[in-house]
């Protein structure tokens, strides 16, 4: 060549007219789109999202345990007239029920995860959220009932499990409806 040909110029980067999409939309995007977002921003939003989801799960565990304790106290302090004393919590049924309610709390959290109840941000109505809570509690209660049946444990009352499931439906859907960040 005689040197008269024009050279290609480096392309200038295009103007970015729109703000970057929110991280929730990027999470489901293709890897090429995900790479275009700065890593620092993505890491910060993921860390914040995980802490919020862990807080939601901790609130659910707290309410499941409080519900289990409340139903246990109603069952044994009123029916057997034992009263709420330290001896009630040291009894054999208290240890049995505490183990089953810890298992129940874990099953509730896993069921809520399967129903995407810890996803952020919230884009469902309160009725949709309540319906998903009912489904998650029904799954967890069914699995706990199957576990109690297959283990052969006759000490755990089906009435206590049923009443605690109703208590959990009310409390878990209630705190979600009362929280303004979830609407």
C-alpha cells in the first residue's frame, strides 16, 4: 500500500443516557449483561439483600418459636393446671416440644424460601403474600406431622401442632402486612 488509505479510528464509547438497571433485574440477566455492571455495586447490593433476607428469616423463626411456646403454655398450664413455673420448662414434655418446634421453625423457613417469601424487593400484594404464607405453613406443618408419625413419638399433641400452625399463619402474614417496606 502506498500509505494513502485511511486508518480506522478507535470507537468512542457511547453516551449512557439511562441509569443502570436495579440489581434485582441484573440477577436474572445473562452473564454478559452482568459483567457490564461494576463489581463493587453488585457486591454491595448482594450483601444488603442477603442481610435483609436473613433478617426476614430470623423474624419468622422468632415468631414460630414464640408461637410454639405460647401454645405449649396454653396446653400445659391451663389444661393440667400446672401454672407457669420453672418446673414446667424443666419437664420432659418441654424438652420434647422444644426439639420439635426447632425442627418446625427450620421447616417453616425452608418452606418460605421455596415460596420466594424472602425475595427483595416486594412486588406482591398483601393477599398474595398471605396466600404464599399459608402454603408455606401448610407444607411445613405437613412435613412436621409426617416426621412425628414416622418417628413414633406419641408425646407431641396434634392439637398443639395444629394450633401453632394457625398462630404462625396469623403472625407471619401479620408482620409482613404491618411492615411498610414489604408493600
